[in-house]
């Protein structure tokens, strides 16, 4: 096909198509970046903190398991994934470290002093 400028329509469309592909891919890249910073990165940080908490468990820590049981650690087996804990007086169970969701810290003594005393 003859054109006055000597450029066939196929070449003109190809030059514009290159920018069109970039404009189609750019939103996908932006969505991935947003997901990374809002979802993936915080979850990785939370998992790292949980692993560190599990490695720092020691005797007499009060813990909560994934089943909701509150227990006091009586024995930590180093090099093992098992922990012995007391869930009631003279009732000891063996727990797997991965089932512990949190460690309960005792509240500070000065927190109770801020309460209003009745009397």
C-alpha cells in the first residue's frame, strides 16, 4: 500500500504498541509492590519474631498454646522440639514448640498502684 510519507501503517502501529504493552504491565507491577509492602513483608517480620520468641523460651514462662491452654513451662529440652509444661497442679504435658502462640509476661507492680483504691 502506498502512503505519502513512505511509512506503512504496520510499522506505525508497532511503535505505538511498545508503549501500550508497558502501560498494560505497569499496573500489575504496582499491585505486586503494594502487596509486598502491605502484606508479604509484615507477615515475614511477624514470623521471624515468633521464631525468636520460641527459641527464647525458658523455665517458669507462662505460655498460651494454639488450643488456648495456659501453661507454665517446667522443662525445656534443648535440641528438641518438645517442651514440658504444667497446665494444672501436678499435671504435666509435653508440648511442641510450634504450638505455642504467645508468652504471658507478668504485669508490672507499678501498674496496680495506678488503680483507684476503694475505701
